[in-house]
C-alpha cells in the first residue's frame, strides 16, 4: 500500500531541504571521526569593545584547545554597552553584536580556528547573540602517537625533616652499634655493615629513633595511599629495622626482602660521591627478544632508556626516604669514599583489620594461634 503524502510531510521535507545543517555523509563521518557537540557560552554584556575583544580572543583560544565545537557569544543588542559614550567610536561600531564578529573574522589567529559564525536561535539569545563554530584542533604528530607506560613500578620518595642535632644523635648511636657488633652472620668480601646481622634488628624499639619512625610511618601511609590502598583497612607493622653502613668500596648485593610487604631506605648520612641505590627490572616487559637489551651482548643495537633498562640507579640525598615493594630487587653501588654512608631500612607488613572477605591478606595477628 502506498502511503499518501500529506501536507505536513511536504512541509517537513521542505524544512529539511532548507535547513542549513546538512545531514552527515556516513563515510565522511567515519573518516573525520565523529565530533560530539561540546558547547560553551560567554556573556559579554556591558563590556567595552576592547574588553570584549580581549575576552573573546582568550575564550575562543581556550575553547579550541578544549575541543569545543560551538561557542554561544552573548553580546546583547549594544544599547547598554559602555562604549556608546565614547565619542571616538561610531554608534555602529560600539555595538558588540557587530564589532565582536568583525573582530573574530579579522583576527588572523582566531579565523584559523573557526568554521563559521551564524546568528543564534531565539532560545540562545536571538539578535543579541551569535554562534561561533570551531574547527577540530589538528593534533601534532607527537599527540597522535601515544605511548602508554602500563604497570609502572612506584618508587616513592619523600623528605623526612629532622634537625641536625637529632641527626647527630642517631648517627652516633648507629656508629656505636657498629663498634659493638656481634657479627652474627659472615657476609663475605666487602659487604656493607648491616645492623640486622649484628644484633641490632629492631631499631624502631630504640627510644632515640622514636620521632624518626613516627615521621617515616606517615610517609609509608602516603605511599600506600598513592598506590591505591585504603589505609583504614590495615594495621601496619614494623617487623624489623636496621641501619646499614658502607665505606671503602663496601656495597650491598642485589636482594629482595622476601619476608615483608614494604621496604624503605632512609638516608641518615649521605654525600653525592658515596654511591647510589639500584633497582633491578626483573619483569623486562619490553624485552621483545631474549637479551635484546643486554648491553654486553648487543652493544650498539639500542639506546638505554627506562623502557628497556635492566637496572635504574637512583641518587638519594640526606633525609630522603625511598619506599618500594619489598619484592623489588635492589642493590647499592660501592661507596668509593672513606666517609661512611648510613641508611636505615625496615620491613613493613600489612595485616588486614578484618580478613573475612580476603583469602590472601594476613588476618589480624590477635586471631593467630601460637603452638
Ligand atoms: Fe634491601
């Protein structure tokens, strides 16, 4: 059955043909990427011409950067414009309704951002407003090519503020521990002195270190917050903490802290020359072929950067703390000076306050049963 065309249909069709806004060509839309309409409005009521020009220039540039598609500019009809009193301007020019579009069209920078200027619909201000349709900002090549560094290791650095006199007391205490070493473990050739193997593995119980550990605790909670943990759900425990002293080529070999969750290194005494801490990349996410980034076997085949490095060296300063997952392989480079480098490390463990819904988190320690 053929449907009869009504007068209403004819009217709609004619309206459609007259309509300025053309129906989108499907292929074109796909080619140009669909632009979702993003509208912003600026009201220039009561501005002088100069003020209005300045405001519209800044506004259009900002909108262009923000990928706005249409700007509604409200000028009013000009009768209340302050500049009407300016004898050096003609009445016509004083009307923002005319002067602002003219300013836009003659502004070399703005005109490059614009598709067209049209009158506004009644609901947007009619004669006292107009539309500026903006072009799509062409992205630079750099912006078109995006690199997403997924799953980065978070190494948190913070500054711990203690006074020089407090520092001296702590340094002296650690040097005294070194002097009274019990040498519980033989660590071989040129290892740094580590308090945990010398009978000083609970530094946080030493009253002299109370303030330091309370500042460090706050830092650790900043770190866990940054990596997305809800601190309120956990109890935090220092299970072990000790000092490390190195001098005369001593260092710490690559290792992990298997028994804890979070580890830190705080630098109580450090100079620029006494060596750094190294973090080892075990996952080698970008190693597209075995050993392809191994500098020894394929020298000249690649440039080292953080996307292919197997080791990243970090140069901390006095009073800085570095906090990282205990499972991160790390080491220190040899201290080539004769002055001691002193750092403090600890093993931190997180225990769920309520482990009801967790299979993997440690349940509250008071629920444990010793046998
Ligand atoms: Fe360590």
